[in-house]
C-alpha cells in the first residue's frame, strides 16, 4: 500500500511563507555562443531561402484599358463594338467604368453596354475585310 503522507506532498505547489508576500523572479541565463557558432547559424539558409527567388506576379491592374478608353473618348474616335452574339454597334465611347461603357451613336439612341457582353472593340476605320 501507498503511504498517504508522501503522496499528498508530491502534487502540491510550494507554499509561500506569510512573512514574505512576494515572489522572487528568476532570470534565465543563457551561455554565450562563440563567434564561430553564431556565424555558422546565420550563414545557414532554410530550404525556402535556398530556392531560386520566383518572379513576382504581374500587377493586377496595368491601366492599359484606362489609357485606351481615355484616348478614344478625347478624340471621339468612331468605334465598332462587336457583341458576343455577333451584333455590331457603331458610335463613339462617351464614358466607361469598371463594368460598362456608354456608346454614343449618331441618329440613334445611346447605349449602355456591359463589358461582359462585348466580344471585341476596334476603330471604325480599321475594318479591312469590309
């Protein structure tokens, strides 16, 4: 059988004395590494650092579309917008935003076109096959 007096003392935390009501903070002391050990630790590369650095991804926004639309808007260039269903719309771009463009047409109503429905856009004078 176990001794009941011994087993109770093993699980208990040390008690503080009532006279001193503060704990003593202990400082962790680490032995200094020699210069050679410090250098070798810093010279080692992790497996991720040993790999060849990858190229950064292309920027999400190149502003090429913005530049193109602004140039066409300022000069009021006659444009042809071909929709995904094959319909061609003629006019000039009055304004645009992230999702749509406004096509101003002579002799017809202006149109607000979603970019998702546009197959491609070109200048009216560049149509070589017609």
